[in-house]
């Protein structure tokens, strides 16, 4: 039986609030076409944090489906992000295939 554990630690509650606010701000900046005003470093920091959190969760609970809504990212946004992450980590598609089933 899989148990869904909800933690109420102050840090988790604060993180939830920050993530909600971040989503609102990103939507506003995107809607106003002001994405170029956000520094590369700030975008990278958000990506690093999200990747570390996702990896930490999958290390703890096993492979999970990425909880992306059907309308959250389009194909272009997905490929741009994945390509940037692979390039940054110096990972090619062959390497990715090896790690793909890591958490199974």
C-alpha cells in the first residue's frame, strides 16, 4: 500500500507559499513579455532548486511521474529546457538513456 505523506514542517509550508507566489510572478512577467529582464542567474537558480527538489523526492520515494499539467509546458518549452539542462551537465542522449531507468 502506498501512503501519501503530507508534512507540515514550517519549511515545507513556507516552500509551498514561495512556490505559489513564484508561479504568480512568472505568469505575470511572461504575460507582460518581460522575461528578458530576468537575469540568467536567477533563472538558473530556480531551475537548480526545482531539479534538486524533484531529484530528492524521487530518491526518497522512487520514480514518480512528473506532475506536469497538459497545458503547463508546450513542446518547444520542454525541448528548450531539456536541451539546456543536458548541455549544462555535459550529458548526451546516450548517457541520458543509461540513467533513464535509474529510479525503477
